[in-house]
């Protein structure tokens, strides 16, 4: 049984603490929680009858902590991971792993030097429809890839950003691309392969924040395919969709729903006996506001640690999608197409 401790007791912690605190993840349990806001820490700790702390170093002095989960503000992930690494407990960090590439690299280095695993939360990779799409890709059923598209059409009113002063800031959060759409951008790159270049436009349409609430991005992949990202939190009055489409010469698949959780189209030139089963058994995940793969994600973490199996999203994989998001912001600022493998010059993300 691996014992998990949580650092940060904000909005996203509700999902993590529920799974671990209620024993819903095989081989995992909740050991302790921590937040600089004592009221928040006490609330989560009391709910699951575990000790709570306001100092993560005090919490990490416990011998019964095997894994620590960093759920603090995005811009503070790097400092917290680097400070926690010397305790030599494996670390899980929420998305995005950091807001700058140097920070991401420092996190990877700190964990490597201390001989621990670093996991980046990308739970939507574990959605049943997403897993089936990935299997079809790996089987070569699409042939030559033509286009990949993601759409994030969600509602985040001013009240959402007013909950915490760090929301919607360049230093600690980023906008819709970094926060809400980061999972979808990760999925697009995971499905379509290495990105060669991006061209992006963004603006802040309906809320008073530093960062963008609406963006469109055109991508060119190394394999010749094209891509599109449409991301906005300016949908009113409620969320519409979080979707992913992959189009190829031999097939097309669209996964829609609130958070890439429903197969909308599953069509191939050469049908398979499994296609009917995919549509009947794997087309929909049960609903959850934070996506649908957290339980499977934690089971994957447990398996990687206990059996030393290959991580699906380690620090290097998490850095890959951060590099893409950084390039997108660079394109927004320069008004030009940006080729990947670049050095950011004008990107505001993570700047204090």
C-alpha cells in the first residue's frame, strides 16, 4: 500500500483527495495533506480523517509518506517539486508541470539526482475512448495522417477567476491554453506526433485577467499533417465541449463530450471486428468535472512504482507539451510562425 501526501488543497484537490481518501485506488491511500491556508488543509484533512499541515517540510518528516502530490498554483510547481525532491519520495505534479522550460528542466534534474520518479498528471490519456483511439493509431489503421483538431469550448466567468488572485496571471497560471486546454494540446501532440511549427492568435474576450481566454492555433506536424487548436473559456452560459479529432487517409475518429469522453465518430475504410465492440463498450466514460481518467492514472502511478514499469507521462513527456504551449505564446507575441526547438524571447508565461 503506497501512502500519498497532498501539497495544496485548492479546487483540483477535491478529486485527488476523494480517490485516495476513499480508498478508490487499488494499492493507494491518503496519508496527510498540506496547505499554507490552515482552513483549507483542515477541511480536507478532517473530511478523510488524516493529519493536516501548513508546512510541507513538517509533513514530509513523516516516515509513512511514499509519494507526494503537488497541487499548488502552476507557477509554484517547480519550486515545490525541487524543494521536495531531496526527501526521496516519488512526486506527482499536476498539469502544467511548470510555466517555463528552464523550470521544467530543473524539476527533471532534481528528481533524477535524487533517484525518484516524476509523474505529470495527464489523466485524459486514460479515458477509454482516448485509449481506443491510440490503439487504432498504433495499429496503423489511419494510414497517412491528414489533420488533427482539438476544441475546448468551456465557460469560466469572472467569478471563477476572482476565487483566487493567482488565476489568470502570467506568473502563476497562464490562460486557457496553459490551464484548461493543456490536456487537449497534450493529446493532440500524442496522437499526431512531433510538431514542426505553430502560428497562433489570442485575445481576452469576456473577463478581466492578464492572460487570454480565447485562442486559435494552426500547427504543422513533422509528418506533414496539419492541426488546429480552438480554445476558449468565453462560452456562455455553460460548457459545450472538449473534443479531439484525428483524420487520416484510411479513417476518421472524433471524440467529444465535455472532456474527450465520448466517441462521436469511429469510421475506417477497412472495418475491424472490434469496431462494433469499441462503439458499444468503450464509447463513453462516466461523467466527472475534472475529466475521467484520474482513477486509472493513479493506478498507473502505483504500478510504475511497485513494479518499476514504464511511465506514460514522466518529466520529459510533460516538458514536451510545455514546449509546444510556450511556442504558441511566442507566436502570439511575435505575430509570426514559430518553429519548435526554439529559445523563447517574448513569451510572457511564467514571467514575474
